[in-house]
């Protein structure tokens, strides 16, 4: 079964995304905002794809606060995890944000919140899965 790791600091968004992905997508879902856990899961090859919130208020790495951009940079610079597709999910949807965030993070995709079209959300994730 395909596993989606959701990195999200809002429990409501986490619950909504998990429900959409399990019910509509048939995916297994894991969720965390703990950077050490995220890296351990990724290095163990557990997630097939990662949904990464850009703004994280409770995530720390090596004692410093980090956001989804930084966590994605860490994942993409690691030989063991760089091939896992990362989709940024964010409420930052101003003109140019998509391009800036993708270039800065090295992420593979971008979805803006709120997620209104659940089918498109699932289809976007499916299209980014490794073949």
C-alpha cells in the first residue's frame, strides 16, 4: 500500500488530509511534525511521498526552529531520501510563492491550501508517485 507522510502542524488540517487520502485515495497515512521522526521514517523508506507544510510552528532540528522548506532541503540533500517526492502544501499562495518555494526547497510539487477539490488533491499526489 502507498504511504503518504503528512508533515503538518495544524491538527485539523492533518485530520482532513488524512481522511481525504485514506477514503478517496486508498493511501496509508502517517503524520508527524517531529523532524527527527520525519527523517527516520524517510531514511527507512516508509513514505512513498511526503506532503510538507511550509510554515511549521512546532518543528525543531538540532535545537533550532525549522520550516518545511528547511526540512525539504535536508531530505533532498540526503542520498537515502532525495528520491522521495515532496509536495509543499501551504496557504502562502501569492503570485511567485510557488516558484520561490519550489526553487528554494528543491521540492517536487506544490499544492495551495485550502484544499477544496479533494479529487484533484488525490490525483495530484498520485501523479507524483514514483512509477
